[in-house]
């Protein structure tokens, strides 16, 4: 079964709703330029309340590896999503897809996202056909404008997981719980 990652969490109500829907991963953004940025102390408080019910991911941009590790340890995060291409046991390496798929690391979790001026959460998608039969799909999350209309095309690729943010928001940083429920239910009800 494809894993579901909901990213850009900023408050406990949204985390609790996501857990209630049975998502597998919850992401917290630590990029200060993002409208979805959360302070490490706030993330830690939410992660403690989650009490291991889901895997947690910190999204890091332009931060040295030592600082990433410090925040991960402080917050109790399971994984770091990084934009450096670096892989490792607790890393998810992000690769931007434009009109071709970039070369990816040979091991570890990866995330394919649409190429955009910023770092994720743009709500734009890319040509998912570019990923057909890609050798890394079994360890890859797919992100980038995932919504109720296109999620079937993405699930047909049989990736490890899907990652969504903007399509289930009322505004940046606050989830629309009914949109999140509909998208999660559509994913869980999908049959290959």
C-alpha cells in the first residue's frame, strides 16, 4: 500500500486529523522563508503528542548537516527531507523534475517534486509520465500539485509514497480537513 505523507504541518489540530485518517508520515518545515515554517520547540511539542503513531519528517533547506542533526535530535524527528541530494539512513533526498528526471542516488528514500522557483509546496505538478518504470519508484515519494483529479495517475506508477501540501490547505499553514479527508480516502480506496 502506498504511504501517505502530509507536509507543512503547523498546528496540533491538523496533526491529530491526519493521524485520525491514518497517514503514515507528517512533515514539519524548518525553512524560515516558508509560510509553513514552524519553530523547533513547537514541532517538538506536537511530535511528543504524536507519541510515535506516525513517522515524522523535518524539511530543511540551506542548513548545514550538523544543524539538521541537532534539530532532528531536539525534536525527535525520524527523517530529514533535504534539498542537497545527500542520502543516508535518516534522509529523504529531494529531486526537482522539470522536463526530464534528474539522476538520483542509488539508495535511500528520495522525493520527486516539481521544479519551481522555491522549495516545495508550490502546488504545481510535472509530467508524471516521465517517472514511468523508473528504477527508484519503490523508495520514492512523489510530490508536486497532487490533488483529487491527478492522484490516480500518480498511484498507477506504484511509488513508495505520495506527499501533498497545498492541495489540502485553506491557506498556507492551515489544512482544510475535509479536503485532506477526501484525498486520503481516495488514495486508500485506489486499487491497482
